C-alpha cells in the first residue's frame, strides 16, 4: 500500500511552518484580547486556543495529509500530545531553575526544543497515523478461493 505522506524531512519543515503560523495567529489573538480589555489570562487562553485549532487543522491537512480516523479522535490525541509536550517543557524549565538558570533564555530555548520535538514525534507517530481497522480492505485475489 502506498502512502500519501510526504517524506519525513518535508513533514518536519511543514510542521515548523505551521508552528510559525499558529504562533503568529495566537500572538495576534492575545494582542487583540489585550486591546479589547480581556486581561492577561483570558487573552492568553484565547490565543493558545486559536493557535492550537489552527495548528491542528493545518497539520492534519497539510503537514501529515491525514485522512484516517475521525477528526474528534485525532483532536483528542492532538490535545494529549500537546499537554505532554507542554508539561515536558515546564519540566525542563523547572530543572533549569533548580540548577540556577532562573529566567534564562537558554533554559527557555531548551524547553522550546523539548516541546517541539515531542510535539512533532507525537503528531507524526500517534496523532496523524492510520488506525488499524478503520478501513475495510478487500482481500487479495489469491486469498479468495471458490468452492
């Protein structure tokens, strides 16, 4: 069976482009929310929600060209992978702080890299993959025997 997936290096590049797009969108929503008087917390939550939704849609269609499974089940897996990657990011920051790297750009970069790598791996290996049993395939001709 031939896959409609682009080569791995192209998927990584597309994932990065989607990350830039959803970050820009999320930041625009945050700034808009602040301008509208929503406050830090609501503006931030709205921005992250917009970025996650855009990232999901773009990664599903463009990066991974997913046509397997339901969007709801992929969406749940996407949120789970996001939470794991984000918690790993926070763990890296906590470790860096415990080592004396408080408010360090290098610690932030290490957390960001951890987040990005885990999010890509989770997306490519768990979220946007074909699920066994979702498609009914006909048996090969050789396997069909007539009495």
